[in-house]
């Protein structure tokens, strides 16, 4: 691996990302790039953006991070052999020499546009040498004269080396003149010694090419050269004797003729190591081509490369639970975690930097780290972190909000040059625009899975600035919840319909004991006259909803 290339570290939030997880990833990646120039820190997202976050990124002219759905070790993470492909016109002789130079047994045959044509292995070349009884194979393979010249160390005297031998067989002009005439047909490739009489007899048959052996261009008779030109017969000389030239000439055949073209086993750059290992266990090949997303050849991958795998390096923000992390997190190397939630289920092999603070927002923690590192905050980064704080604290209305969050938001609003209330209201309205979304899209806008012992349950929170916006989707969400339980294998699912301005939540629920645990957590008085569970003052999933439900489940065991 090139030591001058910076090692990449991904900064990524949780699945079904909210504004904090996206803004924290972007802001923290910026900070890390400032304090650690030895690495390249890239913000990523683990799912689609919601309307609120899209508004924030557009408001502050920030590009949406690339989506990653799996951080398992992939072929692109491994330092495999990035050897160039070869042209299908390459001679067998030159292919063999290349294999020895590169110490490989397989060469990829690649077109000019980068697409794979086939593979040639040393066994294919060995088999081609055995097929010496077929004296027409050179023409059937459309062998280029340039290949022939290269193979027999020849010199072109008459003709074009880029032309192809496409008809006839390979013949040797030996014996009497009658024998020569009988053995050679029109368009054949003829080998003959530097004997003028035999050369002239060979020309009578109008061959495609005559190779004069054991001679040089200067030693040819001008009469022979002139008559060859008159009938467009290619003339090549070689200093090899006829026996040696005849033995070597089959090595000039293009590898395209012998290469394997069907049922090629290839891997893609994004194939995981586990997938590759499983497929390799069923195949005896030693080397496999690697293709990019456009199916163009990139390099060759062999079994020994599996011994030197390199895990993706990851920094997690705004979560520390496996169920909320991107797929394949167990195969990645987690370097840091920046979070403000309860401790979750992630484990690491090595000690890591883990900063967890009881604040209302992960971006508040990152703001404090900017202050500690003495790094100046650009306007757009300030706007992102401010937006994250306003989103997570519901403009300071959430019980998770602290004085530290408020002070950070006030400082960031000055740097970003925005009004806090104006920004918050525009964000919430953008996030409450449900008109063009399906029930599934709305449900997964902010959804997380939680565990209490053996029981897994999901909680989706949908926030809006008016009750009317929430009322429009109630029944569709109830239907979707039933499907989510089946899809995710959950015991129960809750949906918080949260009115931001009135600071209250209507709790929807599905699943065997969902109602039982909800009433245990919030009391029978939480049920209104219409049978709904109404939770005045409850706006925080993290602090006000999930803990009471987990406690209810534990008490009931």
C-alpha cells in the first residue's frame, strides 16, 4: 500500500438518521481533519435523510454525506494485486514471459474500455504447445504478423506487420519443386530456407506469407523480394533455422484464442470478505479478477490476500448500541464513540476514546471539543451544530436539554448569524411535511430498536408543530406498525406522535403486551375518554418514554 496515501476513517451516525446524527458526523469529521492531518475523516450516513435534515443541509449549503449500509471488510479494503490487464492480441510467448516476470499464473484479458474479455492461465499455454499437429490453428486464431515477428525474432521485409494471417495453413517448402507445389496451397504461410529456386516455386502458389529462415533481410535476392511485392505476399526473415522457427511459431497465436471466456468467476470491489471466502472455498482457482461498479477490470485477488485483510476504521456519533449501528459494525475497527445516550451493547477489542455526556445532543459535546482543541468553527459548521441542538432538544423544550446545550446553541447562533427561533420553526415545519411521504417513510424517519432482557421493541417518534399534521397519519401508521413487528421480529412497537409546541405526545402501540406495559409505565390515568394514551409533557423518547417502558418490562418478569 502507498504510504503517502492517507488512511480513511468514516464518521457515521445511527440508522434512520436524524439531524443530530448527520450534523454531528459532518462537524466531527471537520474537527478531526483539523487536528489529525495524518488521516482523512469522511462523514457518512447510515440511511436516508428526513425532511428536517434535508432542510438544514440546504440552508447551510452542505453536501449530503454518502450513504453506507454495511461496514464489513470488503475487497476494496484489501491491498490486492492491481496488475494491468493485457490485450487479447498478446502472443502466447509474451504472455508466458509476463507470467514469469510478475510471478503469477493468471493474466486477465481486458478490452480498451476496461471490460473483461477472459482469462489466460499457464495451463492454457501449456495445452496450446501440445496441439502441434494442427497446422491451421494460426489462421483460425487470426494471428497478427507482429506476433509472429516477435516470436521468431524476425524482420518484416514486405508487407504490414499489423495485418493478420487469416487463411491457410503453415507449411515448409522442402524437397523437390514438385513436392513443394503439391504441399503448398494458396494463402498458406510458408517457411523456406534462403534458396532462391525454392522461394520462387513457393511464390507460384500465391501464399499469404513466406518466412525465410536462417537469413537476414540484406541476404535476400532482390528478384524474390520484387515478385513477392507484386503478388502482395508478406516476407519475413528470421535467423532461426527452419526447425526452430517451425517449433516456435505456434507461440505467436493470440491468447484470445485459448483464453477462458465463459463462466468467469469474478468479485466486485464491494463484496465482503465473508462472501469472498465462502465462494473461494467451492472453487479451485488461485486468482480471481476484481471488477468495479461499471464491471471494469481493477485487479487480481488471490487466496493469500485473505490473510492480510484490513478492517474499516469507524468513529460512531450519536449512538453506541449495535442494533442502531450500520450493518457489519462487528467487523469494523471502532476508533471512537461520541454520544449522549445510555450505554449500549457495542463491544471493542481494543480500548477506544469514548466520550459520553448527559447532554441533550451529541453536537453539544462536539461543540465543547472544538473549544477544548482551540479550533475555529466555520459559519456552516456552527449552523449544523445549532440545528442539531434545536432538533434534539425540541428548541430547549425537551427534559434532556441542559444549560450547556442552551449556551452552546446561543454561541453557535452568533457564529452562524441566524435567529434561533426562526431556524427552529423552519426546521420543524420541514420535518412535518408529510404530504408526499408514505406511512413507511414517515415511520422510519426516526426509528430505533431497544432491548429489555429478551424482549425487543421499537420506538418511532414523529414530531410536528400542529396536532392536525399528526392526526392525518394516525390510521396508516397503525397499519404500518403491524407490518414492522413482522419485518423486524419485534415483540411490540410504539409510535410517539409529538406536538412540539404544546409539548405533549400521543402514544400509539402494537404487539402482544404493548398496551399492558404502556399503562404500567404511565398509569391508567394516561388513557383518555377515546381510549388513547396521552402523555402531556412527554417529548423525549430517550429520557421520558424508553426508561419507564423498560422498567415496566423488568417489573413484570
